[in-house]
C-alpha cells in the first residue's frame, strides 16, 4: 500500500515507512518530497491563484503570488550542503556562496580564493623569498631557499606540507 501511495503522490518511501528511514535517508527524502511533489504543486496553485486574483485589483498586473524556498528547512539544509561543496572546490566568490544560502553580500566578497597548495611554482618561489627576507632580513643561500620553498609544498602521498627533514 505504501509503495502505491509513494508512486502516486511522489512521496519518498522513508517518509511513509519507519523501517526504511535512517537519518540521512530521511533528510534526502524530505528534500525530494519538497522538490518533486510539494513545490511543483505549489507553483501550479500559486500560478492559478495569481491569474484569478490579480485582475480583480487595480495596478496588480505585475504582481505574482509566490513563496520563498529558502524558508523551507529541508531545502535550506541542501543549500548549505551546496555552499559547502562550492567552498571546497574553490570556484565561487564568497558573495556567490552567501547568495546560495540566503545571506546578503559583503564588501570585498567578490574574490575567488584558492588553497595555497594550488599556487604556481614561480609564485611559491617568490613567496619563499619574501618569507626569507621578512624572517631574517637577508636572503639565505640557495639550498636554504629550496628547503623553505619545499616546506610550502604539499607531499602528494600524505597531502601534508613537507617537514624540514623531508625537504
């Protein structure tokens, strides 16, 4: 019976059967329920209400009845997950990510930040020189510069920065 109800009304099984729901399944099922069943019906209903109601009022031709999906907790959680992934792949600005989770833009938030281990080699060498100069006031010999530059790199095996001994 639950399967027929699920198929007919696009209600995920974990929302109908307790034994089919884990916490993760339940969160995914809630998102799917809103996304696949509730919101399409709400769009249809609000579209029809707008078409019927707005002509009854003066100067309401450009008004539309709608909802704010960011106020729905099940969908908001999904937006936070999307923002987290976008932050990890470092392809969006802070303001773009803030827009996804419903926050206002901030000043200076239109810059894409990349992890330091993705800098080009020449930039790393220049950065190592800058560090050396700021630390001891003098450029050390080339071996020391190489060691310090290597300490800024990540070991591809461990994913951690090289230690002085490894460099």
